[in-house]
C-alpha cells in the first residue's frame, strides 16, 4: 500500500493529467521535490491501476477511469475540503427529519459535524463507521440498512443491501460519488455501491450530492443518475469556475464552500 505522501502525489498527478493532458517526469520531480526514480515508480504504480499510460519521459491519460482508495486513505485526500463540505451539509439537517447518509469520507465528516442540539433526527446509513459515530448522539436514531459488508469502504451492499431502502420515505439523502459530469451525470467506481446509491435516491424526496473538486468532470464506471436527479451539489472552493459553470448549465444548483 502506498504511503500517505505517495497517495497525495498520485492524486495530484491524476489531477494534472485531467487538466493538462500529459505529465513529464522532470517537471513532476521538481514539483514534488523528489527524484526522477520516485516519479517513475509513481507512474508505474498508477499505470498498474489503469490511471494513466506511460510514455517516453512522462505519461498521458488512459482509456479507463480512476481507481478506488480504501476509506481510511480517501478520507485523508483533500481532507480540509471534505471537512468544509461536511460542515456545510451538516447545517442542512433539521430537527425531525429522516435522512439517508451514504458511505464515504465526506459524509463521515458531515456526521462528525452534526450539531449537538439536533433533536428527533433519524439517520439511515449503509456506512458502519457513520453508524458508530452517531450512536452516542442524543438527538439521533440510527438505522443501518443491512446487507453484505464491503470491507474496503466499511459499507453494506447487495445482496440484501437495498431491501430496507424500499420501505423508507426520507426527507433528504446525502450522497457521495466518484464522478460528476454534465452529460454522464453522477458516477461511481464500484458497481455494488452504485446500486445502493440508486436505491437511496429513490427513497428520498431531496438529493444532495457531496463531492470535492477532484470529482468534477470525472466519469467512473457505474452510472448512478443524471444531474437533474439531484437537488444540490456541494463542492469546495478549489473547483475551477469553468467546471462549476458547465455543471450549472446542466441544470444543477451548486454551492462551493
């Protein structure tokens, strides 16, 4: 498993590829303050995950999409941005509501930011770590969806992951994803979790998607829903203005915090 420092380099390399279309070993070595040997090892690792294709002296984007990090690692990537998004989203929860909380680093930060004064809130979640975080909150009742445990994200998925959601009429769902795109909509890397996300959308009156700037204009393997299915996208202030404008033109309200 890569170190935290290597993980940060990997995420920045993929972001540079998205923006610029190519990267060069020498420039990356200068940017990160590491040796060319280290950069080549980074590129070799990313190529093994299908995130890029190495060329002479650098790399270009691949045909396939991003890989999935374990929850413990993904929570540390753009952690400040995730915290800001989570804090904002927590402020959207009102007393007496029934909400659905999806699995993910940003929804975890949201759960941590719940006001201690909240009362009579029911949280339905497929995230075991979120259920444990909220079990001591005096104003929150937690319902776990059930299903099959997926250790990488501590999430509950099919088989049996969506049965409870068919009987829930929630006020809001707070959803995570791996990609937000004006034409392809909301997408996810893992097919099993995408199924549960679709069931969550069906079970809620309002859908609020939480996604940091690295997810914008990305397309992952499994489609969740078109942009118009959501009520609001909450992202962070590092999102490029051009990306935000394209998403707004797709008919989705966006807040950048």
